[in-house]
């Protein structure tokens, strides 16, 4: 999957302060999962990164269910014209749309606003795990897939399941033999890992900042093409350890499809203004995200491009016919 970012020249051309539309009275970011996972992280970027763009702070609320399905349905029915709220999404959301996990809704049933940054898949264990390297995990899987309990924030066919499936594919193991436990979001999956109900978590690098600081989790591999910037530069990639499995995650926001052009553009310009500041780049770094600053029509085009790629990948994996 290809990710593009705005040029510095384009970002610099945007005004540093964009007055909010009169209709955006109570800015809100909806994280469509329980607290503590990637959607929570995404909303925190909006909350801190756009704090100068509106007259009051952005409130973060949670709407768990179906790894984003409940929220996507709400913003196509009762809140389709809600100008005050943006909703966090990721590449996983686009995958779920591509394979029909959000019902009959498609990417055309939302207005794509802006990005928070790019993240990458991660293979994570507890700090006291007997698995010290990714090879330890993969050797155990090859010996008996049923003996290694892998879990993540999504059901079979979700983004996090796909990460694990790609790892299985790299050692020619049928993903259907994998012992997989599904949770409703990354926060629940991390709690399951810490509680011992799973042994390996296929999550996201960006979720790991606080846990690396606390020392309770260990990241065995980043699913990026190359090593990431500090503080993740000490994490080896899956590829350098001999496993051809990469997963790039776009993190961003949408609004309901019936939001007016005026209010949609107010959100878009707020993000573009934030992208033009050094503070936003610093915030991305602190949250473990790589730069990916795309809004408005550019993001809509990128969403369509990624959706086509994900649909092809899902078909190749047998998730859809």
C-alpha cells in the first residue's frame, strides 16, 4: 500500500489559524472502540493537534462495537449531518468496508477529512514472555499452531487478523490453523495480553509508546519495510528477521456523508492549518506516528486507492469471492 504526504511547500501555504464554522459549536472526536487502542490514539492526536483551531477543546468520546461498524452506521443514520463530530478510522476500517463487515455501507458513505499520521503493524508480547524474538514465536507456530495463542482487536478478516495471517503466510502456514482470539479493539487486546489470555498480540507500533515506557510489553517486530525513527529504532523489522510481512496503517478521520460543504471544509482547513505547524509534527512523533499529512480531496483519492488495494488483498486471502 502506498501512502503520500503533502509537500512542505503546500502545507506552508495554508493559513496558520482557521476560524471554525459557526456550525461547529462542540467539536468532538469519536473513537469507535474502547479506550486505550489505536482509535483512542488517533483522537488524541486530533484533540491536541487542533486545540488552537476551535474556541473550545475537542472532546473525545467512545462508541465501541464491530471494530468501527457501530459508529459508521450511526454516522450514516442518526448523525449523518453532525457537523460537530469527526470519527477516527484506520486502514483496518477501510479493510472492513472492503469485505462487507460494515453491512452495505461503502467508502462513499462518508466524507474523508484528514489524517493523523501513519502507523505500522507490530508483533507484541509481555515483557516476561518466553518468546524473546519473532523467530521464537514463528518456530513455535511451525511446530504446532494450536500451541500459540494470538489475539488482536478484530475478528477473522480484520486488519489485525490480516497482520497475523501475513506472518503465517511468510512461513507457508494456512492462517485457518492459527489459534486466534478476537477482541473489540486494541485496548481490550492489550488487556488480554497483560492478563495472560493471549501470548502474542498483533497490534500497532503507535499503541506501544506508553507500554515501552512502562516496561510491561516488548515489541518483537515492526511490520515496516525499514526500521522506524526513534524511539522505535531498536525494534527490528519482521523483514530483517526473515519474514516477509509488512503492514502500513493510515490513521485519520471522517464525517457523516450529509455534513455540509461549509462544515466539511472547516474541518479540512483546520487540519491543513495544523499540518503547517512544527507542533503537529512533534505531536506525531510523540504518539509514535510517521508523517502523513493529507486532507480533503487528496485524502478521498488516497482512501479510494487503498480500498482497491485492500479489496484485492482480501480476495487473495480468501476473505471474499
